[in-house]
C-alpha cells in the first residue's frame, strides 16, 4: 500500500471509520496514530446538508482529529453503498461508529449482522447513554453527560452553581475507552479467533472519570461538593496569589506541609494547633489558605516556584495554552508534532501522550479531502474498475 503509516505498531489492522463529531473520531485517531489502516467513510457530498458534522474541514479541530486517515465516500442508505460496505467488512478487522443506537439496526450493520459476514470483526460503538436502557434513544452531548455524570456538581466554587469543565471530557474519554476496548478485543481475538462488540457511552465514561469522588459515595456514602481550586480532601492544595499572578501548591501530607512552612519561612504555621494535622487543615482550610496567601503575594510566581522546587514542595505555574507549548519541559516531551500539507508547508498537531521505545508514531498524513481515496480503497478491497464505475454511476460513492 502506498499510503504512509504513522507507525508500525498497529499496521496489520484495518479499521472502517463511520464516526462523526468528536468521541468516535477521538477513538479512531488513537488507532490511526499507531499505524492502523484507517478508512474514514463519509457521506457523498451530493447527499450532505450544510457543512456536515464537525464544520469546515480546514479548521484546527477537524484537522487535529482526522490526521493519519484516508477518506472515501459511500452512501450507506443506498442498496449499492451498503452492499459495498458489507463487502469491505469481509477484509476489515474493526468497525467503529457513534450513531444513535438504532441507526446501525436500520442500516443492517449491527454486531449480529457484521459477525455473520466476518466472525473476526470487532465493532466499537459509542453512544450518549448506552446501547440499551431507558435513555437509549436520547441524543448524547458532552455537557449533558458532564451534568448527568456528576462532574458539574463538583466543579467550580462553592455557592456559584454547577460548572462545566473547559474541555469535552466525556467525549474524549469515551473515545479513549472505546479505543482501549477495541485493542483489548483484538488481543483476545488472538486466543479465541473471534471478534466481539465493544460499547461505551459518554455517561459511562464520565462516571468512571469521577474516580475517587465516586468511590467516596459508593464506599463511604460521602457526597462530594464543589471545592473550587482547593483539593477536596488534601489541604493545602490549590491556587495561591503571587506578586505577579498565581501558582499551584500541593502540600498534602505532614512531611510536605513541614517543607511548605520552611519554604514560606513561617515555622509558626507548622506548630499552630488548628493546622497541626491534615484533618485540622482541611477543617480550617480558609484560614490555612489565607495564611499562605499573605506570604506568597510578596514574591513573583517564578521566585516561589524556584523556592518550592528547591525545598521539595510540589508546585507549578498556571499556564495559558500558548505558555503550555512554550514550556521547556513540554517542548522536550514533543507535545506539538509536525505534519506537512501537500504544498510542503508545516502544520502542527497535538502529539500522542505516550511513547514506545521501538515503534514510534508520527504525522504520516494530514487529514484527507472528502472522498480523496475512494477509488484507491475500493481497488484494495478487490473491486474491479467496472464495479467502481457502477458505484459512481449510481451515486453510491
């Protein structure tokens, strides 16, 4: 195949990508970035209404989500289009979709349908609330899941009302969990020889991400509340004002608390009766924070970060996005990765957050134009020139 792969790690797998918007493309991006042969199947332009899901193809969001993929068009609602898709399933390893649950039933491409064609196929499905149950048919949206999944009730300052997180965390984590599930199913397939259906939802992902806050309720019947910039259980951990801005300090535990008092040159804080234990500091968090803020406003953020790091107290700046990518450690980690457009100009993307010692990833191909690889892909799946011509004639591609 002439199409460049981003990595060799997953290069033996072929993925048919039916996803849209964010959660599904996030899942498939993980597979594409590690070298899977990802074929993004899109609606033919003549059947689209407006710009389609995700808006213009040249915006930063679309570009970042759809790198390292090829694109073909296929009308899954047409007899010829669905027949072509089923034929492709015969040679594929994975199908990923994030339609509403009933759509794949109507199209005849649910797991039961697909495994009759290819018993080794792995189907990855993402929905708003699950593939069954009372909310099955509701449309999913990230902020709705943040609210229903409890996140907004613990985000923000006390008394200010619920607050959404600044990224679509339910969408993103649902996509990542689906990718993890697909890889797990592919590993299991090596033993059983059979594929399976992997399904998750925005709601499930959001609840899982509650982590210790959910465990507090399930095991201790404690209902977490908003704590603003304070850590809900370990005080002092939060945002503190400096001479020229703000920094984060995380002084959990007695040893780190003692180091914090030393760094602040305030040994009397360590011996204060109402600050003596973690439980007391949590109970008196307002007083603790006020005492620290009275001192931190006297030096700049950079000065305090140097002092705290020298003393062994976890701390850090509060960066804007541009400052994040200007940070020397972030640059060392290579979290901005370059790809090249057809004209040779450079385009930057967010890099994968983990590295492998032998099979690295790269931006092998910037996002494709709609249907750019239709004929090429069909030929690879065994379609004759005459069959491809018939699909074009029927406007099924």
